[in-house]
């Protein structure tokens, strides 16, 4: 069950990633999902807090897009808008 969480979409050159940072039953984790391929780039990794999870998810997304040839310089990412995730 989700206690608190955030998610953001990144769309660059036809690639669509969804970033997550959340506090759930397993602890505080982040993950990165490729919406196009329906595969996890980073399934779940533990972090110390939600903000660190946002930072780590952003770093992985940036690296993935750079190394997949979808973005130029590794620091290039559109501004992220983090939205609150709701528990069901």
C-alpha cells in the first residue's frame, strides 16, 4: 500500500518514461518505467527519502535517454512536473 508518493513523465524524441518516488510497504523506493516498451528500466531501489528518490529517478532517466541516443547532452531533460500519487 502506498503511503506517500510522486510520479513524473518524461517524453523526449518519441521515448516516454515514467519516474516514481514513493513510500510504500517495502520502504522508500524509486523506479523508472519505459511506457513505450512496457518494461522497467529501474524496477525498485531503496533510498533514504522521497526527495532522494526523485533525484535518483531523474539521474537514471537522464542517463537512459542519453545512452539510448534520445537526447544530446546528458544534462538535457525537459522540466519535470512531479505529481502526487494517490493510494487506492
